[in-house]
C-alpha cells in the first residue's frame, strides 16, 4: 500500500542520516523532510516517482558536453550556503521569466516561515560572468549523496542552458567528492515538464517503486504501470 504524505522537522541531522532519508524516498522541503507518492496539480492528483543516479555510471552526451564547453568562460565557485540580496534579486528575475509557481524567495524555499536555522549541510554554487552573478545552484550534502535543491539563472542567459549546466556541475562535484548518489527529486506522471531530471543516461538512473519493494533501474514501463491521475 502506498504511503500517505509525511513530514518531519529534524532538530539535528547528520550527513549519514540524510543519506538514509534520501534512500527511503524522503526529500527536503523548506526546513523539513517529506515523502509522498502523490501531488496535487491543477485540481488533479498525480503519482510521483523519486529518482536517483549512481554517479559513477553517468556519461554525458555530446550535446551535454557542448553545454559545458559553452559555459567554461564563466567563473564558478562553491561555498557554504548564505542568502544575500544579490541571490534573492537573481531569483526574483528568474521567477518573473518562467511559468511556474515556485517559492516567493530563496529564503522561503529553504526555511519557509521559520528562522534561518539549517540542520542540512547546504552548499551554494555561484556562476559569474566577470562580477555579475548569473546563476545559482543549491544542494544538500550527505556522506555519500548529493541532493539537488534549487537551480536558477538570469533570463538574459537562457540560451546558455545554465539550469542543465548546474545539474552537470553538481554531478561532477559529487564525483570529485567520491559520492555515490545524486538525487534530483521526483518526476510526475503525465507531466513532461519534470522529465528534464531524466536527462542523463538511463543505465545510471533508478526509480523508487514501493510496489516493487525499493529502487529499480529506470524503465518507462514502470511509470506507465504504476502511474495514475485522479
């Protein structure tokens, strides 16, 4: 039987504990961890499927390598998470340019309505064109896992595919840090806008199927078999 929505607000959380939650199909939302098999979109309930990639099995395609080469001109840095006005301004510009109902701010995405107490080991990727901040990626780090939390960029740089570039940078960073898993979140049955999370080679991605007692190597037939819209 599929689980109902669950949410947990940890007061402390080790990197090993985050790994365990991710493996069990839990994911960060604001200051909490949650798990679900369904979400409500436009008055319909859709089945969702959690994904993870085994990093050592990921091989970028030629088109993905072209995205990497296109953005080599920019400066990239990785640092502990700190929200600044510059980051919030960039997110506001990005949010105005896309059609999605994201959080009202980066702060709200990470902390909700609570004080900024972070039990996660959250890392920040900044991409700059000279001194101009043009893209930000945010992830939580476990002991052998990396969980993608946010990616956003300045709309003037849309042609640079910076969202995909940030995903690939997180993958490369995970490999350099000898992590095993990259968790990009979930896909949604019959909602193609989430399928960018399947951009990397299929022999590296697993999907969590509770009806089959755990993680399975991704096959589209699993989505067709267990997917539902109510």
